[in-house]
C-alpha cells in the first residue's frame, strides 16, 4: 500500500498508468482503522490492476480541500487523473469490491 504526501500525490495518483484507490484518513478516525486491513487485502489481491494508497487528511488539508472530502474515511478511485468513483465511510470488503466492480 502506498503512503501518499502532497508532494507525490499528482505523480503517483493522477499520472498513474493503473487505477488508484486512495483512502483519505485520519489518526483519530476509528472507521479508518477498521477499514485499513481490508484495504491491505484488496491491495494484495488486486495489485496487478489496482494501486491502493492512503493520504492522511490532517497532514495534507490542501489535497482534501481540492477533492471536496468532507469526512473520513473517503475512498476515491482515480483513473487517467480523474475521480471516477467515490465511497464514503467504512464498508465490508464485499461491498467495497461490489462498488469497484466494472470500474477498474
């Protein structure tokens, strides 16, 4: 799983050749801690066709503001530099995969 910063966000997400699922999270967010192992599993299982990354929203408020993130966790799926899908809140793995199906 990729740990993003404001300095490398554009390069690693917007210019990526593969779709990137970015979790916007915060240390104080219990649902963020709940979803972390699920995202690790998705990264391990889909790593050949999907990059999974995370960005600490408290540390990088400019990126959070740029994408209109209002709560944590928020998952944005980027393809070709654009947000193609957004998931707000923690969900079970099967629901996350169902929402991503057909968008990768």
